[in-house]
C-alpha cells in the first residue's frame, strides 16, 4: 500500500471515529460525556491503531503486542471508537457505553480481552504505568513498544515530571509519550493556570527525543510515529479541543456536557465521511 493510500484510509477511519464518538456522547443522554477531550485526539488514535501499533483483534492477548495507555482518561470517546474501528471490540460493546453493567464507562476500566490495558481515573498515573511496562518488556528482552497519551493540563502533575526524569535514565527507547496540547483544561486555559514554557527544550535537556506535530494532520502523524530513536520519545501534538464540531472547538464548555438532539443534529451535519 502506498503512503497516499495509507493516509487516505486513515483519514476515513478518523472521520468514522469522530462520527461514532458523537453518537456515543448523544446516546449517553443526561449522563453527559467528555466531548472536547475525546475529539481532540481522534486523529492521533486513528494513526496509532490503524498504522503504527502492533495491536489487533488477533494478537490482543499476545505478549509481543504493543501497549497503549490512555493516561488522559477523559479521551474515552476516541479510545473506544478506535478499538471498534479496528475490530478489537464489537458494535454491541460500543453501544453499551455508559450503560448499567457495561465494561465501557466514562473512564477506562482494565479489560485486556477488550484491548484496555489499564484502569485510569486519577490524572497523572499513566506515564508511571507506561514506564513500568516498558522496563518490564526490556527485562524480558521483548521488542514491543509502549505508547502513552497525556493531556497538557495533566502534565502539571508532579508524578508526570518524575516520569519525565526517569525514562531517559532507564534508557527506555521502547517508550513513546504523546502530549495532547489542546491548550485547555477543566479549570481554564493551560497557559493561564500553570504555564509550561519551553516544554520541548526542557524535555530535550532531560534526554528525550522530542517532536512537535499538528495533531490533526494524518500524514504528519504517520511520519512522526515512524521515526526510530535510541531515546524515549515525546510527541507534542498541537490540537484543538472539540476538533471537528465548530461550536465545540476551543470551548471549555464542551469539556464534559450533554449533547442534545438539536446539537447532535448540528454536529452530524458538519461531519464529512464516506457514506456506506
């Protein structure tokens, strides 16, 4: 498959994922859903699951699979949509979102048969988990890779900075961290709450291989994730909170909200996807 075909396929997958994320949020009714944080990472997860990672329905229990950890647990709409789009979970799994007895709740709950590696709820946990897994894989002399996705607001946590210091020390070249830099966290704009000026420079000086990318550019994401490095890698993805729905973009109001019938119809009108 040519690169053009790969990118085209991944763009279609991202479109399908965004539509499914909106459907899940709408179906959750008055329980509401984390729309803004989920929509900002659609393209990132489309590329990871559709191209980069060695994870599929056939190897989901194999020791040599790659691992993905959603530290930014508010991104579950994208996470579950990616698992479904890549046939790791079924339509009935997806449709059970937020329903009584479901395995697919508002935060990920560990269910490795369904592709969910770890339970995450309190922010700041995922990088430490990923480092532990990466160290374990190295000690077993396995060649698989660990990917962990953080939010930019979450990256204020002290545990995250302990992780940033630790991974280069342990020479974890089998670890990739993605920071979803959408500029907004629950309490407001990240630069107003706790600025992280010169983040890329600081991480490089710590010993990371740092790459900055447009987090909605499929081709650029493919290129970035294909880079080999002898250091742990950080991908700082510049994104838009609520990406793909005009009235949600850049809005803190859509961090967690109810998607009414009227607004759902408006959001769906804006979507561009392949019609079956």
